[in-house]
């Protein structure tokens, strides 16, 4: 994750602490909106129709929007809670703690990170990463 942020080091940045604080509020609002039900204004503003989910959660060869994947995990009883946020104008990382329902047969890992690649404040690509625990 640090390498992704370092790749933007030569770009001019706005105040990093205000970007990070805004992104933390956005993360909390997005999780709350996703739990309310249908595609809400908060999520459609963050993830426009062209947003693409890339990586392990995306079926190979298919273009997938993040909303259906988020909906399936919520319906399975999985909940995410914001742990840490790092933001620049073009890349945002939300680190999440994950709570699985009691008795889940195929539980999600206990942490994950959302890597969002943005253009004009809106997410173009989202990659969900499941960090391996330290040994």
C-alpha cells in the first residue's frame, strides 16, 4: 500500500490531513449507506456507473461494479468497521476490521483494505485487498 501512495509523491498534494479526514467521513458514510439498503446517493456519488471492481472479488473476464459485491457480503451478515484511512487526491486506502456472523461457514478475513483509484474525486477502480497476517 505504501508503494502505491509513494507512486504519487511527485504530484502536487492538497493538505494530506484534511484529505484523510474527509475520506474517513466518506468511509463511515459509505458503510452506513450500504447498510440502509438500495443504492444510495452517497454510494452512487462515490462509485459512478463506470467504476470497476478489480482483483480477487471480481470474476475473471467480467466487468463488475462494487455495489453488488458489497450487497452480497452484507446479506451474508459480514460487517466492516473503519480502522485506518490514508488519502491523496488520486489514491485512497480504507483499512477495515471485519466482523463475521456467528457460525459463518466461509468467513471473511478479519481485516481488509479498499484501494480506490480516483479521478476528479470519484472512484474509477476499486481493489479489495486481504492482507496476510504478520508472522
